[in-house]
């Protein structure tokens, strides 16, 4: 799997490009203040990746489902502008 490292500033200005690349199976590593983050789609269609399967355990998927339900019910706070 191809991997690309990108700064948080570069990611912010080119989000669509990097999210599209992630959808194509390219691993995106986001670097910020000496920390690293992985950008990956939350979709069972990419679950052929071993690391994806290890991260998205049944418990994690249940937590994501609960979060999506909360969004649908309007039980979230906006983070825009932080």
C-alpha cells in the first residue's frame, strides 16, 4: 500500500485531494506537532486492510454507529471555528 505523509497545513488546504487518495487505498499520514494521524475512510468496502481490521474492532464500530445516531438526532455540538 502506498503511503503519503502530509503536514496538517497542507492537508487543510488540499483536503479533497487527500481524501480522494485515501478512498483509492492510499494511506495518508497526517503530521502535526511531532504527532502522526492516519486518514482513512470508515467503510466496510476497504476492510481488506489488516490494520483497518485491527483498528475497527466490533466495539469501535458500535461506538461509531452510536455517534452517527447522535448526529441524526441532533445531539451534537458544532466544532466549527475552533
